[in-house]
């Protein structure tokens, strides 16, 4: 298993500005920033531009080849992360081993069942103690 861990994703989620996030556009439609409007947290802002930099082609907007699409992906992924983590936790909780026979509580095959293997092939199931 080489993917991200549930504990690492949960820690990153808890450390970041809380969702929902949104893209803030300029009047012309260009992406200006990403913010968390419920807490007034600025998530991604344009870089600082020196006063005379405009004369030499400088800009105070965020730039990128696919900026609207990339900004939308960042916002959608951030907003979906809590529900995705909760879904993975629920699946792993449903399919935990039953003692003493080590059968899966969800599908009654030997643990780890196919469902647990499908999850743990892509994500490390380590979770923070509750």
C-alpha cells in the first residue's frame, strides 16, 4: 500500500481552512483567489506585485494554463474530502473482523474481505485514535 493514509488526510483536513471553499473570479471571469467564505479565510491569493511591475508586464492575478479548471478541482476536492473520509471510515468499520473467528462483519468471509482489500489497495487504512 503506497497511497495516502487516512490519518494523514484527516490531519490535513483538520489543519486547513474549513470547507466550503469557493473560487473568487475577477469581473472579466479570471480566477482571482480561492477562499473559505464561512470563516473569511483566504486560501489561495494572488502574489504581491511591486508598484512599477505593471509597467513591465507584471500581474496581481493567479495564472496557469488551466486555472479555472484547476481552481474548480481544488475547491470540489476540498469540499468533498470530509464526506469521502467518513465514507471510507464507515466501509472499514462495517467490514472489520469479528472475533474469535476472524470473519468480516459485513460479508462473513475471512478478513480481510474483498471490500477491505479494494480500499487498502489504494489508501493506507491507518486511522487516528478516537
